[in-house]
C-alpha cells in the first residue's frame, strides 16, 4: 500500500486574509482515520507571504521527523509562528476535561462543605428544568433560565450552587473537532435531502437541525423561516399575546432586521453550495454505478437505497468542496463568539473557545449574559451559543422564595432521557457515572401516566448500583390528573403511589425481591407531587400556591438531610464466588440478545431492528472517538446495566454473615455498599472492553462501503461484542476465561473492600 502524501494549500475564508488548509497526519478524522482536515488563519493578506507560509507547512508535512510534539521547540526556530501553531496546537490538543475547567473557577461543593448535591433525571418534557427553576426562584417569563421546551433543548450539564455573595458563571464548550463532526453530518444530511429533490425548506431544516435534535445550527446561524423561528424550540409551550406580537425580532434584545438579513444571505449561500455538492455527487453516481437520481423502487429498494447512500456519502467526503463548506460554516460559528461583549472568554491555543467566565453583583446582568449560552428563545436565533456548550456552572444567591433559610444545595440538571418504547433501554453513562458523586438522585416524571420505559430504567439502574438510599421522585402535572374518583389531593396521591408500586412490582424479576421491597418500604416519603410547576408561585391561585410551597419545602428539606451519614452496618456479607459465573452468563445473554435484534441478526422480544443509518451513526461516533453512544443506542450503558443487575441478584444471596444483621435495613445497607463498588468499577470495565480494546475493529466496520455493507457491518459489530463480552459456556476458550476472570476480580474486590468475605464452599 502506498504511503499517504500530505500537502497544504492556501484558501480564503470568512476571516480577513489568507488561511492554510491541510490534513493533519497525526489527528484522526470523524471516521477514525489519520488526516483530520485543518484550516487556520495565516494572519496575512499578502499573496506572496501566504505562499511562503504554505510552502513552510508543506516542508513540515513532507518530513516525518517533525511529526512529534517534542519537536515543537526545534520547529519554532525553523518555521513561522503561524505554521508551528497550526500544526503543533492540533497535535497537542489531547482530551478535554470540561468539568475540571469549571472546577478551577467554581468548586462544586459536597457534603464535607455542608452541601447536598442533587442530580435531576427525567424524560424530555417531564418538567425537571421547570422544577429546577422553582428551586432557584427563576421566573419563567422574565428570566427564562434555564431554558425549557417540550422537545430536546440542550445536552449541556447545568450546575447551580446556591450561595451568598456575587453571581458567578463559568461556561465550557464542546471541542472544535466535535462541532466540526456535527457540522459535517448536518451538511451531509442536507445534501441527501437535495439528492432526493426535497423542497428548499426541507433541505434547510436538515442543515440547521441535526438528526438527533441535540445540535441545532439554527440557534447559531439563524432560522430559515420566520414562522419556524416562532414555533421552533421556544421557552414555553405556547405564546402569550405579547410574544406573539413581537415579530420584528427586537423584543428583549432580539436581532434587528439588518442582522437577520445578513444571516439569511449566508444561509442562502450555504444552501446553494449544498445543492451544487449534491448535484456533483449524483452525477458521479450515474457515471460510476449507472444509478439515476430519484427514489428507488421495487423489492430491492432498501438494498439500493443503502448502496446509493453509502456511495453518495463517500463521494461527498472525497470532495474538497465539501470540506471547504464545513470549514466555512465552522468559521461562521466561530464568529458568533466575537459578539460576546461581557465577561471573559478564554481560548485554546488553536483559537477555539475554552471557557467563558463572569462575576457580577447584578442579578439582571447575570441572567441576561448567561442566556446567550443556554437559551432557546427564537428572537435570539442567529446569536445563541447554546448548541456549542457542554456545561454551565453558576453560583450565587439563587435561592427559592418559599424557604425561611437559604438552602445549601448544588443542583445538577443534564440532558433528558428521551422517550423510548424499548424495555431493555439503559440510562446513559453520562448520567450513571454521576451517581457516586451526588447525595440525591431526583427522578422527575409525569404524574398523568404510568411510569414508562425510561424512568423505569432509572429505577433499575439506581437500585442495582446500590444507590436506592439516594432516590427521590418528583411527579409533575399532578394538578392535571382527572377522574371521577380522583376528587381530592389525597385521592390523586394514592392513585400515583399505586402506579409507583405497580411499576416496582414489575421490576422484581429484574432486580430481585429484596431490592424492590427495600425501595417500597419508604418510597411514599420520597415522592413529591407538583402541579403548575411551569408557572411562577406568585401567579398560582392561593390554595395551589400554598400546596406547592409545602411540597417544594418538603423536597428541599429531604435534599438537605440527605448528607447526614447513616450509621455504618456492622454486619458484613460472605459469598461463595462460584455464583459469579452464573451471573455473568445471564448478563451477557441479556446484553447480546437485544443487540443481535437491533443489528438485524436475530430476534428478541420487545426489541426492533434499528435502521442501518442509526447503527452507522453509532459506529461513526465510536470510530472517531466522538462519543460512545448515539441517541438510544448505548452499548456501554447496556453492558453496565446488565452486569450490575445480574451481579446485584447474586449479591442478594450471601452464604453467611460476619454476624447476623439486626434487620432488613442493615442487611440492605451492607449489600448496597458492595453494589456501589461493583457499579463504579463496571463503568470503566465496559468502556475498555467494548471500545478502547477494539477501536481498530470499530474503524474497520465504519469504513465498509458498497452493496451488502450494512449486513457485513452488523456482523463486524457482533464480532466486537462476542470478543468484548463472550458468553461463558461449558467449554471456556481463553477470551471467555479472561472476561470471567476480570468480572470475578471486580466483584470479589468490591466484597473485600466493603468489609465482606469471599469463601469457597465445599461444593464450590
């Protein structure tokens, strides 16, 4: 195989002057292959000087001895600063630690500091962010912070520390590489829509709103249609008369006509280039494969669609015009940071924003500025930075109006769980990794309906990981429960609690009777009912407001008391490790079965085959080290969930105790300690087994193209799962022995570390 030749060229961008474009030999692209395309400003408008700088980059790219971070000092003596920065800043980029960046400026206090950390978890639209507003006295009409919506709003973590003193905020951002990858997908989707001869509005929608609804360029670049701007992702479920009348975009500092017109012109230019790229790729389809444009028909339609889409995407990725457009859009995104006129913006050496910081004694200024990073308010479309934000940490006197003394809470709100009919769905590890580090896991659910798959998955995860003592449940829309027999608040509460107990009884087969019984014993005092949570307390009728204050006060009191340490159990469990192999077999079977169904390689009750584009999207994220999951496709979370559930059932049955527990409470506390230790270890174990040890195979699977590649990719992913989590059997090949041995080490280590004992019986 011939060695790849890397070269650089000069180009114009949105910046003044010339830029250098090149593929970085030591940075992987979104497919996980070397050659990430980079564009950096050269800081000159002179053609000759730009040519000299580009030649310097070519000299560096031709000589592999320079391809080492340790050579930067030598390179600074040989090459211009712009060239050295462009090459070595990217080489030294490394992995980002956004939580660490926030911690440097605002510490997230814990129980040692007298603070209770509260993690909000709930399905999209359940009302968890509205409840958070109540706890920080954020007016839904005047403040609109944090933003709410019935659909996905943002995936940023919002952390709020209630404290006396000035208002402080630190905002961290996704990496330039992550945003670039999302832009690539948006442009590719828009090109596909153009290939299908979709209307211009549809093409614009594909470009401005990512398929998974988490990344929205419309917030940053502006909406395509004014009517869409008003109906799309607003802070409330419906507009009042004042907002409805504000069509000139000037309301509350909205964009003026001139700025909207400039944004519109930029979007028109982008759509024109998308149409040209699509047409060029379609011509190649006709030339290379003899496939004409239009929707394929006939019995082989799905196979033909797959063939077209695979080749079409490949043609786009090979087109330098596609990458030029990606970087032009990225430049437009980068420009929006120049509009920040308050606070302090810190950048990486590459120029991409690192974090933003603000401190002020003015609450109004604080709210107005932080909304640029968290809002979804349509008059601000074209300036909002919300989709670029991975985390916001705020601190200050953000106290509720209904408490006598200011509470000491650190409130954490993240992405919604999403709605899924899949009963085997697992909670994202972005959430479950936090369980160890919080004092309260507040599940927010809609009281109008029985618990659905997503909140049930939270209950399963909390219980099997040993964190059930941290569980609280907040039911919203309590006021909207209707029924002839539900006349009083007591009637409604009994109705909701009956639904909760029914949900828990359905989990007995999964979690085991002892765990579910323990939750059932005190679940009533851990449940809180809220009505009108989306409205300010001062706007609620008298009796409703009094009821809400009482429930909110009860929730705050519960959260504050959560940091009081329970008495440590003196009784410790003793286990025969022989049973671990049976738990592993059960877990692997329940992990592999649903995934074979999702990949279309087998059937599994309650699990549907996933469309090949979603499987490929997951493959792309893992191959490019962008993420380890896509939407509801979460292999690591699934393996963690199935392993912790199976091990949890094993832990329910110790062969003996160091001394007999006094009651069920002590018994559960002792076993929960082991469960927590297992869960913590299992997250890193699953990541290593499924992803880190098989990155090369994930990249090979993503690189597959052509007819039948969907089936081949599915089999390749199955092969990864078979090696990463092999099913223990009577005949134990080395991979199975190693897997079982690692799990046994984790479980026995957790038992020993928690004061228990591991003892082989005569039968074992």
